[in-house]
C-alpha cells in the first residue's frame, strides 16, 4: 500500500521521476518496497540502503543512467511501451537495485501509466503467471549481450500489450483537478 501511496503522491505533485534532481525518488520507491516508511526499520537497514544507492549511481553497464537515457530516447512511445521498456531495463542484468527490482519496477510502471491518466499495474492471482514468466526471462538477459536488443524488444512488446490488457479503471480515483491517480487500495 505504501508504494502505491507514494506513486499517488508523485503523480499528484506532477513530479517527473526521470528528471535530474528527482532521481533519488527511485531509491525512495525501492526503500518503501523493502522497508516501508518506519524510521526504525530504515535505520536498521542503513547499510543496505547505502549499498543500494552506490549501486544505483555507479553500476557499470546499468544503473540509473541507463534507465534515464533509455526513457529519454523513447519519450514518444506510448506509455504502455515506455512502462514496459523501463521495467525491462530495471530487471535485465545488471539489475538496478540490490533487491526488490520486480516490486519497484511494478510501481515505476504504475507511475508512468498513472501520470498519463491510465490505471496502475496491479498484480493479481489471475495475472501472476503472465507477469512472472517473462519477468524471469528479463532477469536472465544481460543488457550488453548480443541477444539483448532482440529479446528485450520482444519482451517490451509483450509487456506493453499485457499492461494494456490488465488496465482496470477501478484502480483509479479522481483528484480535485479531475485527473486520475492510482487508487490507494490498488495493492502493493
């Protein structure tokens, strides 16, 4: 729930997750996924959080630079394709975070979709296999391998279609400005 509430806040405040100066928000989404919002939990996880931040900024062949550059190159694509592509970049080797890449990736996909008025991605028992099987293929793909461009392009197309098919307006609530944001009961 806390992850979707954070996505709500980012969308409502019109914060661009991919803009310079806001990249630390990716780290916050990951921290919420792993440790929640409790200050004591976060204090106990300080070493893990520091190691994750170092990997996030310095990972050779990956890291946040890879994600931001990919997103910038694909800004004209549909939100479904951008969400799927960012998810694939986050999960392919080397993964963006030490831990929690699938859950953080699902929230980032939800952010991209919700920012454009589409329902967030919500994993259900019915959609789990269709989500997890290709996600496993992504995690087994090295970004810089010879097969990566072909495999990731195919998986991006699959995920974009999957996300569009999973879109359910019941996961949206209206804001005073009339735009839609993820519903807090969307899961998390």
